C-alpha cells in the first residue's frame, strides 16, 4: 500500500482510481441508456393497451325499470368514470346503457367526443322522472344540457326511448 504525506492510505494510485471511476461512469452511462431505451419501448408497446383498458372499463351493472321494460346499465358514479362514459366503444347491447349518477343536482351537460355509437340521452331529476330526451350524433362536440337540474342521466342506443314508448315525465325505477 502506498502512503501519502497526509497519512492517508490508498489501495491504488490516484491516477488508477480516476481511470477506474471513469470506467464505472462509462459503464453506468451505457447501462442507463440501454435501460432508458428499453423503458421507452415497453412504454410505447403497452401504453395503447393501458388506454384501451381504461376505455373498456368494467363498471358495475344494475337493472333499471322503465314502464314495463327492464334494462341493464353500467353505472358511472365517479368523475373519472363519468368522463370516460361510453367513449371509444363500438357496440352497445339492445337493452343496455349507461347510467350517470352525480353527487349533486345540477345542469350536467354531455357531448359525444370520441364516442362512436349514436346515442339518446334521458336527463333524470332527483325523483327519477325524465325531464328531457335528446339524440346525440357520434364524434361531435355539441353540448346537450338538461332544462332543469338533474341527478342522473341515462344513455341508450339512439332511438331506444322512442321505440319503447318512453317519454318525458316517465319514471325510472331502481326496483320493480
């Protein structure tokens, strides 16, 4: 071992240590670049899959009753679930839809951004009465709003309400 004037002992000369340190940095840098590059590819490959999973979210389904009709609806009750809604879906079953439940009554508006299915929407007040029904064109940014504060909104395939004789004033029930 080499002794220095400051009574410090080094296993290797300083010049060798600096070279070794530089090699470690170079090695670390190479692996860092490889790792970063790998992460980029993992991200690029799996990000579209993750987006797809979010948009095909499995929400709880419940039955709703309107007149003599029973329908199955997915329930969107969180802000995130309501924001995604039926976006990016290509199909909605015959007697299926999505029920949006809000924390408070309000003038909650809807649009059809990134929504491929033509839909009809029923705006529903606190008592469960339909206050407005509107048809909505796919992939549009037109805003659809209720005429009074609502607590719920129900989206179904376009024309479903009229085909089934459902109109403004009808009552939506959560049990038979």
